C-alpha cells in the first residue's frame, strides 16, 4: 500500500494548481489513493488536458476569495501548488509574483481558517537559498539576500505558513524543490531547448556560458517524496521543511548534448556569456536530502532518464508549445 493510500483514502483533498505540471501528478496520486479530490486552477499556465477526470475541477483564480472559500468547504487537506513560476522573466512583471505567490497563498490560508481546514503542503523552491556557500545545501542553511522575485515570494509564502501554524494551530509541510522534470513539463530548460530546436535545428541559443550546474528531480520521485514526508513526519511538529532533489548535478551543456543526440541534430551553440543565464539565476544548485532520506525515500530516476522522459513527452505532445 502506498503512503498516499494510507493517508488519504476516504479523505477530501484540494489541489491548487492541479492542472499544472506537479499539481496534476499530485492530484493523480490522490485519486488513485481513494481520496475525493477538488482541483482549483485558473488555467493561466495549467492545461485542461492534465486534469484528472475523476477529480472535481473548479476554474478559480486564487485572488477570487469568494469562489475559493466555497471550494474549500469540507476539505481535509490542501496541496498548494499554484504559483507564478516564471523565474527568468520575473522582473518584467514584478506584481505577478506578489499577487500569485504571496496574496494567493494568504487567501488559501484564510479560506482554510474560515472552513476549519488545518493541514497544508506547500511548494517552495531551492531558490530561497540564493547563492549558498555550502553544498549540498541543508534545510537549516542561512537565508541569504534574495536574488529573484520568485524566490522572495516563496520566502514570504513559507513565512505565512509558519505564522499560521504558530498562531492558528495549522500543520504545514514546506517542500523546497530543485527543478522538476518528467511528463507534463511545460517550462524550463528542456522545454526551451526542444522548442528552439524544433523551430531551427541549425542553431541553439543558450543563456549564460552553459556551465551552470543544476540538480533536477523526476516528478514521480517528487510526488513520492511529498507523500512519504507527510506520512512519516512527527505529528507533534507543526512546521516540516524538506528539500527535494537528487545527490548529483547536471551541467547545462551536458543536458544540451543529450537533447541534441536524441533529436538527431547538431546545431551551432551560441552562448550569451557569463556564469548566470539571467538576473537571479544561481550558477549552482545542489540540495541536501538527508532529512528526507532518513524517512526512507530515495530517487528512482537518474538525471539522464529524467531529461529523456521530459523530451519524450514533449515530442509526443507538441501541442503544449502552442499554449506555453
């Protein structure tokens, strides 16, 4: 029996962002576990095709507090995955991170409080560590000066969850992800390279120098990590913080090589230069996962498998490029 089945059979769970990449996989796991699932998504970046047909779907923007409050009634647990995840272009629309990642999180927490719901899992990011001095970076690493609006908004979200846990007795699970790969992935470096090479296989523009080192995790491993943590966390602890990642890293150039080999192309590589691809880009990300591994979790997918699984999904579903 899976951890999700043990936890959520017969329960009511609400998934914000449940039509998105990670959120849709969370919803699938909950449905399979026997939960009654409500998906809340405004479809601004999510896809109706990703919505589990056995879940109830509500097209709701989290800034609509009346609709959100109605959807929250009768729920036992909330998975808050909805967010603006556009890290690279965050400076072009700074208010979006505040509205979609901070105000929306406050609205979710208030809807929970109004309806007597006290358990929430939250998707944060390894970007909250900025450019750390310690690798792998543990959960108790000092928070640096923030380097992106996205990371700053996620720090705010973590703070709100912690404050509600302390002030209103909520139980909160905060997950700091590396970049996640796998089926239904519709943004990030694999998507960008695939789309560029589909349009022009003779040339590939790469942000930075291509030597950035990043850790990634397959979405199936990510979902299993979330369910394992919730199942095995100490019930007396109000706030649980866990990194989700892998023990190894991938250089951007190496990923480019795998993608080009799979697509059968040999493009000219054109670099923008510098060790950062954009303002706020961290040239190295590697999160410590010992806290999670002590609960019995280990990733099953390699970095190579994760990149190719992502590329396979994109090649089989070219329509996602039209929306993204």
